[in-house]
């Protein structure tokens, strides 16, 4: 899709899933879990390792969606798999394509809930922004997702499934090793706080990093947290991906309002966790994300405080022009103010690129994701409360 392509939207009519008894889903199982599952259905012990490798390749190299497509397995074994397991993925409800080529997927998962994922094409990479929760518990005041209450955590299958769906849409299966990849980078910056769902995020990213499957380097995966301090070191040890901090303020007074989790783990605690992050080095820097809000956090004094706070941490600062959404209580800093802020940070020796807003015309930019279905549910619930009906 070229940068001059018009905005398009595909709407797919998909029956809602019920919450009936579901077969275990092979997608999202770790290698150990999948090995155990194959043994439990009677796969001879001497064959488990071989069958595991075959199934893994079909799921994450070939991207099959039906057991009958696993043609190097016997018909009887394929039948046994289909009777014992599912290959359930999220389903695309809508796909929107921005004028800049950004793609936003509204995906339906079990229970009829919906989440959003965004694919951002660039000359040297293709980044897929994925969600870790339905809604969010953090209520960051500048973020549209934060106005939607947390519904539940996503399972490993639902997290990995977002990658599979994007690879489907971008026709990326079956490419030779070394070929340019459309999905070359993953960022956990979609709906939800990844470190409130650490176990499932870890298992999903282990699948994404597996060299015999999706095979993304850990350095091409970035996890963004608003500051769940006790989980930060664990993420470094158990996932080993790159870390981004949704920072956005240089005083506790301001950050308490912008990122309320700061009331639990303040700036001092968060900065200490960054200093202690496993693998931290000049080649594996922490990214501090800083949304630029007019007359809130964008002064020269803020820039100088930011530099002082992160002193001694190998880091870069992403300056993010605020992406507006209906009813937002903030305005974007002016270009001149953003430049002045960035100049101070740069002179202190920190890279401070300004993130170019992408997909604004389809509400796919940073901080704009929010499930339309969950909004509608909230509206119906409010109406019911007001009218006394249910």
C-alpha cells in the first residue's frame, strides 16, 4: 500500500463466537505445553518430538488455519488433532487502511470482545503494534484506551494471533529465510498494560522469538509499560526484549494526573527499576516515551528535569506529539515547542526523535486505540442504569 492510497475500510460479517465448551487451542501453547498436549492424546513417546516440530512449522512458518493443510501428517493423525484441538485465531471485524499505508485491525476474540492491532509500514521496517488486554486498568488521562475499563487479559493465543492475522493480511507466509519481512518488529503498545499480563505476554513473545517459527529477534520486540515496577526486572529476565517506559512527566505531581499508576510506584521507584533492568547497555537502551502536551509537560524546565532524571541510564527519548481523540482534555504542543524541548535533550547527549503521527485519519495513532464494541457496551450499560432496565 503506497502513501498516496486512499483510506479504505473492509467490513467483514462474522458470526459472534459463543462461550460454549472449547477445544484446547494449539496456537499460543509453549513448546513444552504443546509437547505435553500431543503426548496426552496418545502420540507415541518416540514420536512426540518429531510431531511437535512438524506442527510448530505448520503453525508458525506456513501459517495454516486447518489441520487438513498439514500434509506431511497422516490422515488419521490429522483427524485426531482436529477432534482434540482447535486452531482458533482472532477474527477480523474491520480492516482500515490509512492514507499513509497504516493498517488498523479490529479483531474479535472469544466472548465477543474486540481488540485493535495496528501495522505501520516504513522504508526499513514494518512494525506491528499489538494489544495485551481488552481495555486497560490504568486510566492514563491523555490516552483514549485509558477511558475504556479493563475487561480481561488476553491469552497467549490471542496475543500471538494478532501477529498471525497481520501476516495473513500482508501475505507473508512461506517466504525464504533472508527475504525482507513485512512484519519485522513488534511493539506491545496497543490496548492494555503488558506487565499486568506478564505470564501470557511472556509465553506469546517466546513463540514470536522461536527460531523455528516466527523467528523475530528479541531486539526487534519492544514492551512498553507505564511503570509496573515489580514486573520490570522480571520482563527483562524472562522475555529479554527491549523496554520502553511510558513516562510523560518529570514531577510526581504532574505524572500522578497523567499516569495514575505513579501514585503506586513514583518516578524515583521507576527510575531505579530502569537502572536495574537486565541487559541494559549502550547497545540496548531503554526508550522513554514522552507525549507532548501543550502547557502541561512541555516546558524547557521539564526538558532539563527529564535529562537529570535519566542521567546514567543508556536511553533515548521518543517525543510523541499528542494524538487527539473526541473529548480529549489536552492539546498537542506546537512544533516550535517540541523542537525546543528536543534541542535541550539532544544537547545533553540523548537522541530525541519526534515520532511522526501515523494513521490519524483512522484513529490508529499512539494513544487513540479503543474498541468500538466496548464503547457501545458501556453506553448500553449506562442507558440501562439510567432507565432501570437490563
